[in-house]
C-alpha cells in the first residue's frame, strides 16, 4: 500500500495546525458558523442533526492494523465507542466535540491518515474494487491508478471549487465490483482488443441522488500514459460549463445529459488536444514507483486446496457456511479473500465498536499480511488469508462478533445514517434495515433467496444507493409522516440499471411486509437457479408491481399480509 513521504507528513501536519487555529477562533466567537463552515468542510467536518460528524479518508479502501487501532482509539476516546464505515470506503465519527477535532486530526496524521477532500465541492476519495490485486478476473490492480489520481487531484488548484462534489471509481476487472457506472467518472482497466495493450475505458456522467443516471462511455480505449491529461480535460470542461446557479443541477451528469454525450465528448477531446500532455501526465518512473507500493505480499507456494480447511468445514457447519458465503476466490493458489460482514442480524449496517476494531486489527496483522479493505457496501475484506488459516481466522471473528455469513444476501443491507443522524434526511433508514434483517434472519431463508441486494436511503440524496439496489427503499416525508417508496430492478454491476417504482409510497411499519411480498413474487416466478435480479430482467416488473399492489390492498383492507 502507499507510504507517505516527507512532503505528505509536513503538508498534513500544517493543515492540522491551521485548522486548530480556526477551531479556536470559532469557539471564542471570532468566526461565525457561516464563516467557519467552508473551513470545516475542507477538513471533512460536517454539522449533522445532533452533533458534528468527521469523515476520515480511506483512499481506495486500503488500511493496515496500526491505522485500525488508531481509529479504535479515536472511537473510544472521542466518540461513543464505535465508528461507521460508508459507501465511499471511508469512515465516519458521528459524535466528536468540536474542541477535540484538531486532536483527532493529529492522531490520524500519526498513522498517515487525514480528512482532506472528504467533503466540499472537490474531487472526493477515489474508490476501487475491494478485491483489487487478488481477483482472478482482473486485468491489472486498479489501486496504483487510484493512487495516481489521488495524488493528481489532491488540492488541485483548478479543481478545488467545482460546481459540485466529484466522485471517481476505478476497477481492473470485467465484473464491476466498484459501481463505476454510477460515478461522475468511472474508469475500467482493460486490454486493447487488437494490440493487447493495457489502457482505460472512460465513463462519465453517472450518479444517483435526485436525478439518477447511468454513466456514458466517452473513450473506449485510452492509453495508460495519457490518463491524467484526459482527466484534466474532462474536469476543465465540467468546471467551466457545469451549472453553478442550482446545486441540484450542478453535477457533471446534468451537463452530459443537457448537451448530449457526443457533444460532451467533442468538447473534452477539443480541450484534450490543446493540453500539453507531457507536463500533466506522470513520468513513467513515478508511475512505476507508485506501482511498487502495491506489489503482492510474500505469498508462500501452497497447494490449491487445504486438507486442514476441508476437514474443519466438514466438522463445523458455521465455518462451512462462512467460507461458502463470504469466501472469494484468490488468484494465488492456497489463499482466499474473506468478506467480513458489518451487518449482524438486527445490527446497524456499517457500524463497528472500538473493541471489534482492535480485534479485527489483530486478525489482519496476524493472518492477512497486515492489510484489509473497506468495501463500498459497508463491509470489510481480509484479502490474503491462507486456506490453512481460515479455521483460526473464523474462530477469531466469532469471538469478536464479526462472523456473520451473509455477504451479498438479503440481510447484507446498505443503509445511510438517515434521520437518526443526518440533517438532510427526511426519514429513518437504520430501523428499517434492522426490521428487514430480523425478518430474514433464518440462514435457510437467506440461502433459499440467494444473492439479493437491498439498499436504503433516508432522503433523495441517495447515500444508501437505493436506485441501484435489486430492491431499493427511499424514505421521504409526506404529510408529516415517514413515507417509503420501493423500487425493483436496480443493478450496480457492469449491467448497471436503475430500479423502477412498483407502487405508491407506504408507511414505515409496512416496509418489511412489502419486501416479503416482493420476495415471494421472486420465489414464485424464478426458473431454476435464477437470482432475484435475473428473474426481474427476464420476467419484467409487472409481476412485482402486482405483488406489491396486492400487499397494499390487503393492508388497506386490514387483512393479514
């Protein structure tokens, strides 16, 4: 993983010292809240519904044990004993006191972390596939590219005051595990179909929120050494022509939509042709230096199977279930990547206690080459576990309360903080997720349903990615009550699609029953081993709309659902 140099250390420390002075001026009244707001946002500090919230950057989701222990210390000392992992592969503290934030930032700097560009109208944290570097279907590890973009975009003088926030995601695999088509810029590493050279597919104009859109391809193949100059051209067109009169229409997706993909592409290409590429693109030596930081760990030469693991699975149904559901095939024989779910049945999606964080740090340090990943679905990944070590890892996860075997299943729910925390929210998300999780708690039910992604947002800003959930839930306010709209058919993969509403909004207490009704439609309509999303795409939305309408009718008639 990337290592700070002397410049990084000095830069971050200077930023902390500056913000400490700004906080002191806010506390003594020298700065009003309006004057302080742009300063705190530059340091990842939000004012939420009940308290400040601090968002910590986790570039491309990669962390080590030392960093996790420091994050646990901060949670214990300055928060309420937990932290929250987000859909941006970041981490948030929901209860820091303003006077303590500079001390928190100093502690983060001690372990090469910060909160810069986690908020504001700038290029945010660059995200990547959580299985980067280990996936068998990968053309190339996307993290060196993500790190290159991070360095280029950090405090870029031209792009620090964009029309709106800007998000970039990178994947190196054919199967999209980074949701690149719903980002402002999505980048896929691929090989040229004729020459075999490695380059990039560039997708622009994706995004969710109040106007969800799937991104459009503007370059089928871009040579690797031209990436930064091309990104510079995209950003210049957006920065110059993106709307600043209406924040709801300020994202690049609106610009692409209003002028059309072909015209946007033409403007980018014209800007690109005028740029002096060699002065913008990173020198080959620098690209190679960055890539060396992501060299594979010192794997042992091992057989592709493990008798130790096979015997343990035969004698331990819980271990067998965990490996089956949370294991991910590793490109290195004798190893496996393990998803560690932060979605215990009835729990708060994405939350982790300080004790769990310390226990997990020990596990990653001992059994995963001191490395782990944060996923954009609010889970963690141990990317490099020997098959022989899986039983011991599982036992340690069980002891820490982190062994829920539900990765990708109906209880692996994405949920934003919602009205419990967020000042922008119009409805609760967390209690809805908990109710659905408890409803489908049975392992047997979850196995029967197979892969099924439920995503919940507490307002139209869509931080829970509900638009691309196989089942999406959007909480709104209607006549003083929380009201929830249900969508079906969303997909965040390479076959990206936006879900469609199946009927009118319903009350909070009706949501679990509505989800169960949709699930029963799937069970009735599926053919063979079809997944939920496969059935939706084959059968269409009509059966699900009918099932939802029947449920609502029974509810209105006062009949049991």
